[in-house]
C-alpha cells in the first residue's frame, strides 16, 4: 500500500478538509514566515501540559538506562509519542555535499512500528537521499542548513527551527491541511562540532507526546521540541554506547556485559559462559583495493551476519577495527562450536557488491570456555576475581584467534584447558 506524504508546496490555506473556513491566521501568514510566539492576529499559548513535561523528563532519563541494542533504544523512544510509525537514522561520516548527488548519508537504522510491534532494519547500504523526491529535499535542507523541519498536515503548518534546542525561535508556514496524513520531523544532529551536523533522524507518524491534550500550534511546537530531545539522545547513544558504523555496542559496554556474565557464572546459576573473538582476514586489502567506504559496508554486513548467526539474547559487540566479540551463555561446548562455525561459514558466504565486482571476505575465530578459567583464577584467590577472569579469558581467546590466523585463517580455534598454564 502506497504511503502518502504531505505536499511540499506551500499554497495559502483556504479550507479545512471538513469544509469549514480557516481562521484569519491564514491571511496573516500567507506567503511569508512568522514567529510562532509573535503572531500578528493570534497569540497561541505554547505552555506545555504535564504530559509533555513528563515525556521530556523520561526521554532524558533513558540515557542512563541499559539497552542491549540501538533498535531497542529507538523503539523505547518511539513509545513516548502518540504513534510514531517509523524512525530512520542516517549519518554522514565525512559531512560531504555535492550539488549533483545531494547529501551523502549512510543508512544506519530504521525502526518501523506495526501496532505494538517494532521491526528493525539495519540494511547496510549507502543512501543518496536525493533519490527520494519527497523526503530527500527535506533531509538535504535540514542537514546543510542545520535546520529542524516539522510538517504537520493535521494542523496545516510547517515549522522550521534552528538547531538550538534551548531556543523558542522558529518560523511557521502554512501548508495544505489534510487530516489523517502523517506528520514528519527531520532532525539533524551533531557531536561537539555544532557547525557540522553528524547525521539526520527522521520521525514519521503522530508525533504528539503520549497522552498530551495539546492541540494546534502548541501540539506541533512541543512535538517538534520533544523530537529534538529524542534526536539528541539518539546522537549521544550512537556516539558513546553504540558503534556508529555497525550499530553494535562498543568495548566499554561489552566489558560490563561480560563481567556481568562472569558474575552470573560464579554466583547466579549460569551453567556455562563462552567468549568468541572474531577478526576479519586481510581486511587491510579491502580498504586498499576498494576504499574505506566499502570497507565500512563490509563491516556492517559482517555485523549483521554475526547477529543473524547467534541466538536471541547473545551479546555481540564491535571490539575494534575489524574485530568483533560475542558472549554465549548456557551452551554446551558442542553448541558453542556450532555457533562459531556458523558465524565463520556465513561470513564466508556473504558479499558486498561494488563497481569492481563482489567483495568477499573470511574471518578467523577464537573461542574460550570461561568456566575452567574461572576455576583456575578462584584457586589463586585474587583480590578482584571477576576482573582477573575477564582479562585471562580475553588473553586466551586472543591467543586462539592468533593461532587460527597463523594456521591458514578462515577457521575456528577452540582454546584448550591446558593452555591456561601459559598465561600465568
């Protein structure tokens, strides 16, 4: 079913869809922008209600909560609005722009909502937003001018604002008022360098704060401000907690998850714990032969392949460069070997298309059973057992990985218990 979008043209508003005449406001702002908080013929009350304040507070609090994936985080943010149908995230690693192709943004994540279900799409593909004749110009304008754009067909209003969340300065334009069409908010974001946005977040749907009773201008204004707050949090999470290329958790969060897994193994009834380290073979050749952009495509494809090869709930992280790490809980040795081999085989089968043909890569994998390491460390009675177990497990997996590299690559090497003596 084709999804309709608001018209980008800005004709004067003549009638509401139910046939009633529009308010005199349409005459006062026809053909030129006005400040929402200084309208000549009408002064709307832009005071937020309690539901808006609660929503903004909850969005701010989410930054301290634990979310295993970026899609989980975005899904939770989407629940704070009346009914956001989709949230799309694009990033621009080099902040490049050309008149011929438009803004060069890479797709990172789309989360679509179907009733109470959220479906994530992390398709690893370059996106030239100029290919979308409706959304493309909005994203280009928002990104290049550092400008927030809010379209609300229900109110018959388009709002433009600068990137400063603390300012109430914004311009309002009339647009065709058609009830039932989705609102769209296009939100650029940045990291530290406020002169150069890092990417764009696009919300689509009913953007009113959940349970808010605001209507008209106030509804649109506070929906825009709340979407700006959500975008700022997405940018923070994408920069600090999640890797911007693969949308996997970073090393710091992985350490927390791994140490938590060790604690569960020691005291909370987890039956087994395995650490898997993966390194892409000869990845430097990919960057040298195809460029770093295609190298990033390969990393995103491998990240998706690993996630598709493990079980729901298994933790996957980008460890660094072309290295990835996986935590497997409550599996037998045979099951851990099967999962590791499935990752290796799926990576070998996957490929990325380029103008010079398909890019195929392989990977080497080192797997460690953390249980024997924990017993070994506990026998020595260290002051910080969990950190000692974590360090030794990573050293052991790294040795296994290097062994796989030295002996032909594209293979899985399982650490042996007797190898623990070499780590003392």
